[in-house]
C-alpha cells in the first residue's frame, strides 16, 4: 500500500512531525536481543487486528532541556506529550477514514509517577517500536538515540490493520559509549554497560522524578541532555564536551540556565 503510506507521510508533514517510521508487527517476534519485549506487550496482544505500527517522534529542544530541572523544561515536556497524542489521534483517524481500522497508543501508559513507582511498566513500549521502525538504536542511557536529535525525542505509536511498506531497522549503532549519561545521573541509576545489560535502575529514576514533581520541575532529563549524539547539537552550537561543567568558559550559558531554574518551581 505505497499510496496509503504516502498519505500518512503527507499528514506527518502537514503536522510538522519530523520523524516517522513503520514496522510490521511480525518484527516483535524476532527478538533482536535479550531481554526482549514479552509477548503480552506486543502489538497484536493489544490490538489483534494490527498488521503495522506507525511510530512518530517529536523533538525536545536542547536549549530548553539544558535548563533542567526547571519549569521551562517541564512545560516543554508537557507540550510535546500533548502534541504527540493529538497527532497520533489524527493519523489513526486518517487511516480509519480510508477503511483501515487503527488506534493510537498514548505516549504514556501509566497514571502518574506514583503508579509507575509501584509497577514500573507501561502496556506498550514506544522506544522498542521506534527501534523496530528504523528510527534509531538504543544507548547506554536506556533511551532510543536518533541521528537527528540523539535521545532528545518523544515517541508515540499507531497500531493499524493496514499492511504498510516498512522501514529497515537501523544497522548503525549510534551510541558512542562515552558514558556521560551514566556519570552525570544524579542518582546513579545507570550502569556503564551496553543496552540491554545496563538497564536503568528504574526505582532510583522514578523516586528522583517524584521529588522533582513535588517541586513542579519534573522530569529530570539529564541523561538525554548530556548525550553527544544528534545533529541538534551542531544546530544549537552545543558540540563542546565540557559545556555543562566548565562555567568559566561558558559563563553566559550557565547564568541563563541558573536564572531559569530559580523561578517557577518550589525550592
């Protein structure tokens, strides 16, 4: 159905969605590494009619992320989440209108951080879907790295009965193993091992974000801020490795970040 895929791509262009990929549901059964997505978390267990998964991604702007933890990044995160749900709903509606039953999966599959702390799983993984749709590869930080934005992307998915032309899974490993993410984590939630051996200590990460939520400045985002992967670092002039530690060389940036962090949230 190349014509249908082109219609979805045009819709993404109209909605200013820069990243889109497609994976057939059979890819979830291939287990490219272990541990892998358990059967009950795969597309056809959620929507039995599914034949393809359309994954879309929106960037998290690096200059805003650099202020984390802040109300600035908090509001950007909420905006991106809202747009993802709205855009995915519209793409699913487009496919439904063309006669192919489809549903969108919300970008988060849990009620709040308290729920996630007690049961640290969502019913579907957009990161694994994005990997299978050829949008990136996993990094040490347990996030999906993309060529354009590194890990500074939020994803959501549309499960559709349409058999759409698929994208190839990315063969290049984008992670540089620089370990900046592991060493910068404020709660040491990351192990310096390749994914999936170095899986995040989700309990530490969630507990830290709960503390930030009480101050209205969640999420943390430091592991994706410091990642050197992504063309966005060149776009915003952020290629220097020590930009976040060297205040003497980058005083204006550090003053700006500290100013933003000082307002809008609780101490």
